[in-house]
């Protein structure tokens, strides 16, 4: 009897997700989800280290335990929505780059409390959802030139890598030259360099969990050398959400200010195009694009991403978005939403292991290699920019270089989008500039005028 029930259940799962239709099996989908989790689980250590109060933000940061739990819950919820509703083998979690923007640009540089920053994240998710379920999304995607989209992604990669180098102690402040090389006799710096080396080796060897294995190797060496403390326990019940849950809703009225408009626009801009690019890339690798190269169920997939963002903000974390590491699961044979459901299951299990992840999150030198490597992977977009045409090269370069040099993703995007219409006019190609670009130019001019006051 139990065998018949199991068979019927398996058949219903197969039918719902279209597993056989896509040439896959339940076992292969579950294994693919496990591999995706291994490839992206580093976020459980890195996100709390960026947003938490034990890192660079100090008392301006969010409670470390709360960030960890919120990260896991947001990943579970967002990934389940993507898997069950949109039926794509794509996992979601708080995005790298956007968490750095949240922490270092919004909270640290602009002085906006994290509660208000969460409300901005929630608002960006709501707007994203409206765009995703309407035809406006196509108009916006067409409005921003591909060269600028590539530049934004590469610039965020540079910024994230710079953060990693800073946290590793490889790059330090200097009164004479602003920055210079750090002290390579320092134990934590050497530990971070070791972590970077082994992570790169794992990555080059093609290991799907390269970043995670790099963090584990660095942690073990740190414990052996006394640079990392042993956890007091291995597992614990999830808690801490009472400190963050609902803060985005309570402070939502605070999101409608001149300063927050730029924050919301930046979050929306980056999340919208990052999610679109990731979904198309993963779908292409999985052979899920339509014959004309478009994303099937694009509205549902993008809406799932936006729901993840809004829910994550309410729970208590920065923008939740589709992870390019989902390609690891696709490479292993994942083709349907069951892969995402499997990944969500692993994040649910990981939620009970905060003591282990907190040891990693509390030592910047351990997570720094992950940031550097993620930065490298994101910066690959540089190779797709047409550097031979100055009307593209100039605004793209300004976008990329201004992010790390001004310590702000928003500044980089704003500067690039200011220059693009100007150089296009100079090139006598003004008709090719979409009206939306002129609106954005006016918005960012106001942004810089506001900063100057």
C-alpha cells in the first residue's frame, strides 16, 4: 500500500514539474538542488559578516543572529516560490553586491538606519513585482543599453572584490596615497591569502562548491593557528527574527524621501537587470529558452524574484535575488523547479547551524576570499563591453571605476548614466537614447546636487 502511495506521489511530482518531459529524473533533480546549495551556501556566512553588527558596520549593523536566520529564511521562501510557482531550477538568496550597497553605501556612507534601508528594499521589491507582471518590463529592459548593463555588473564585481581585499588586510588606508599594500606579516592577512589561493584552485578545478570549500579550509587553518575560535556548540534553534521582522513595514513611510528615492532606484535597477540576466543565463544553459531565444514564463520568474525581495525585506535582510550559482545544479542535470525545492530544503536544514556559521562570519579574513572570488566572477562582464567605441567605453569605464573609488555602487551607476546621454549626443546618436535615460539623467543630477548640499 505504502509503495502505491509513493508511486502516485512521485507521479504527481513528475507531472507537476514536468520532470520526464524535460528529460530528467526526481533523483537527478534532488542531487542538482544539493549541488546548487553547496555552490551558494557561502552566503550564510558572508551576508551576516556584511550586514551584521560584528563587522565593519559595528553598532550601525543588524544583529548577527537575526541576519543569519533572515538570510536562511529568505533563501528558503524565495527559492520555493521560484521552484513551485515559476518552476525554474533557480535558487534565490540575499544578493552579493546589493548587500554591500545596503551596508556600505546606504547605512555607512549615507547614514540611513538599517530599518529604513529595509523599507527601501521592500519598496523596490513591490515596484519590481508591478513591472514583472506588466509589459513595462520589456520597455525598461530595452531602455537601458546593454553596454551599461554590463558595466553595472562588472562595477559591482570590482566593488565587492575591493571589499574583500580590504577585509583581508591586503589593501589598507594610507594618508599619503589613500590606499597601499597591507602587512603580509599579519596572521589574518596571511590566512585570507591562503583562503584566496585554495578557493581559486578549487574554482579552477571546476568544483561546484569551490567558495564553500575555500571558506571551510580557511576556517580549519584559522582554528589550528588560533586565529579563529572554536564554536561553543554546533547547532541551535533559529532565533533573532523578532529583532528584524516587520521593521521594513513599520518604516515604509520613511522610504518616501529624496535621499531614499536614489536608494530605491539603485536597488530596483540592479536587482531587475541582475535577475533578468541570471534567469536568461541559467535557462539558456538548461535549454529552457524558447525557439526565438526568449524566457518562457518570464513574468512568473521575474515576479518570483521580486516576491523574494519583498519577503526578504520584511523578514530582515537585503535584496533577495536569483543566484548565478544555480548553473552548478543545471550542469548536474537540474531542469525543473524540483531542483530549487531541493535547494530550499538544504537552506532549511542549515538554519539550525548558526554557531558554526557565526564563527566564520565573525572573522573577516575568512569570508574575504569569497568576496574577492565573487568579484572576479562578476567582473567577467568587462570582456563583453565594446571598448572600441568611445560612446560605450567612456560611460562604462566611469561606471566601473567610480564604484570602488567612491565606495558606492549608487555613485558609479549615477555617474555612468549621466555620461551616456551626453556622449551619445556628441556622437550625433541622440535619437538612440531612450526617453527613460533622460529621466534617469535628471534624477541622478538631482542626486549629486543633493550630495553637494
